[in-house]
C-alpha cells in the first residue's frame, strides 16, 4: 500500500511538515497557534 501526501496552495518560502499518529485527539490552539491539532500521544513524525 502506497501513501501519497499532497500540499497545495501553500505560502511561498514557508516551512511546513506532515504529522501522523496512531490515535485521534483534539488540542485547540496548540503551541499558541491558530489551528487545531487532531493527534494524541505516540506521535510519529
């Protein structure tokens, strides 16, 4: 099974990364940001 990650319409010259986890969670405004982190512990990066 193959996995394909696609990032589209991103800001030019900005850093970004993909995260994945075995379990789902809900952490609003993680790290002082404006988004929601939908991961629980045991994060794989």
